[in-house]
C-alpha cells in the first residue's frame, strides 16, 4: 500500500513537472520590447538634422513675418497717436490700410504655418520610416516577438529606445 501511494505521488509529481515545463519554456520564449517615439524624434541625429533643415528652410520667411508684424504694430501705434489730429477722411483711409495690412499679415502667417506643418510632417515621416526599419532589423537580430511604441505602462527593462537611437545614429542617412 505504501509502495502504491509512493508511486502514485511520484506519478502526480512527474505529471505536474512535465505540464509545467512547456508553460515555463513558452514564457521564456516570448520577448517584448518598447520604443519611445518622442525620444527618437528628440534625440536621434536624423531627427535633429531634419529639425535643422526645417529651421534653415523657414528661417527667412519667419524673420519676414516677425518684421512685418513689428511694422504693423508700429504703424498701429502711430495711428493711435495721430488719429485724434487727423481729418476724418484721412483717418478712414489709414484705418483701411491698417486693416488690409493686418489681413495680409494674418494670411501670410497662416500660409507659413501650413507650409511649416506640411514640411515638418514630411520630415518626421522620413525619420519614422528609418526608425521603423531599424526597429525591424533589431527585432529580427535580437528575436523580439513584439515591439510596441505606445503603452500605458512599460517596465523600463523592456525599453529599447536607446538601442534604436544608437543604431539610427550609426546608420548612414539615405
């Protein structure tokens, strides 16, 4: 009876060990990673180069808008000072001129912002495309099952952003 009980206990123990091995093995095989896209856009040399290109491309127009805004402000202040001493017809003409200048300024500022946003989206898309290629290469090399770029919580040990930034900085621009 003791022998049967011992064999039964041993069989149950062996069965539970065999059942536990595949679960444990499967848990170790799954490998997940996380990337912080915002950090890539801030820290990768390709993203910094894109930002520099945008600044160079739009700096002249930005300066022109700032100058135009300052001129409009100066003209408005001058009008406010001189308006009480002006003839009614002259005051009306200057008011219309200021309104037209302001409308032109607002239109140019809106066009500038739209152009800047469109170019920024193009540049960020190019950086993201390169980053995605690097992430895929890294995933294949290091055998990741999944790499996420958004999550509510990520354990820092799964964050591979530094690896991606390092690989992006090392890879030649295309």
